[in-house]
C-alpha cells in the first residue's frame, strides 16, 4: 500500500483561513503551529524554522469549526423575497 501525505504552505493555509472568515496572518499561523494551538502543522527548528501544514488535518479542523451558509435570500432565483 502506498500512502500520499498532501501538504500545503503556511501562506496557502492563511489564504484558506481568510476565505473562511478567520482573521489571521502568516506570523500568527506559524506561532500557533509552534505553540501546538494548530494541530495540523509541524515546525522543524533549523537555522530558519521550517513549517509543514498537513492538508487532510487542516481540512478536518476547518470542517469542525465551520458552518455551511445558505444562499442569500437576495440571490438570483429568490425574487420578491424580503
């Protein structure tokens, strides 16, 4: 059996988090990974710290905290609804 571990960058994680409505920054995400607040990433201490964000764990974390929004009542197809 061959396993694939999909990863993403901190910048990619920040982008997705912002799109989901979470106000954050790369520095905040990196600090959260270092402190263990964000369980979906690892920091390896090198000359310059290296971060890995695990896509599957990150996606699950978002799903546990997010909610599905219904389409706006003012959207197409809902004419006359106030």
